C-alpha cells in the first residue's frame, strides 16, 4: 500500500514536472556550446527516464494490477522521452542550420575563388598570347633582317663578281689588243733576218 502511494506521488510529481516542461518552450541555442549543453541535458533526461521506467516496471510486478501500472509507467516514460526530444530538437535544428550556413559560406567562397582563378587564368593566357605574339614578331623581324642582310650580301657578291668579270674581260681585251699589236708589229717588221 505504501509503495502504491509512493508511486502515485512520484507519478504526480513526474507528470507535473513534464507538464511544466511542456508548457515552457525549450530555449533556442545561440552557439554550438549551448546546443551541445542542451543536447547533453536531453540525453540526461532520456537516461533518467530509462532508469525511472525500469524502476517503475520492477515496482509494477509487485502490484496486483500489473498491466495498469505498466501502462501508466509507459505513459510517463513516453512523456519524458517527448520532453527530452522537445529539448533536443532546437539544438539539432541550430546545429543543422549552422552547418548549412557554414556550407553556404564555403560554397560562396569557393565560387568567388573559382571566379578569381578563372580571371587570373584568363589574364595569364592573355599575357602569354601577347608574349608569344611579341616573340613571334621579334623572330619575324630578326628573320626579315637576316633575309635583308643575306640579300645585301648576295647583291654585294654579285656586284663584286660583276666587277671582277669586267676586269677579267678588260684584261682579256687588253691582252688581245697587245697580242694583236705584237702580231702586227712582228708582221710589220716582216723583214727577213739575214742569214749567215
């Protein structure tokens, strides 16, 4: 009988505490530390509910109306678990929202970094193309200069060869004229030499 009254008092106190907890909305955490503390508190409530339920079940088996006692114990256990879940849910929501915000911030940073990298790569590619064009233009200018020097060299060589050829032709004409004069001189002196 005393055990029954004791359980009735415990039940009314537990139900009253659950009703008070149910009436107040659970606090909304503002930091991860508050959320972790709130979740730890909810875990402690669940553990206490488990222990109380196990104790109440053991006490119920000593009573005459076991099933009614077990149903009442189960009802109180369920109320305590619901209260723990109500305390736990805002912390879970806060952590999920904080992780989502962190993920969105990281994605935004990644997108900004990607745009910056793409801009830098486009600038590098443009500078590279400009450098390559400048190198190509310098190479073309150098080749054109070499071609011009080669042409000048060939022209000078051709001029020198033409001068040399002209000198050779002039010398050949002079030699031919000399030979002609010499032959004419010898023919003009055509006197026979006295024989002894």
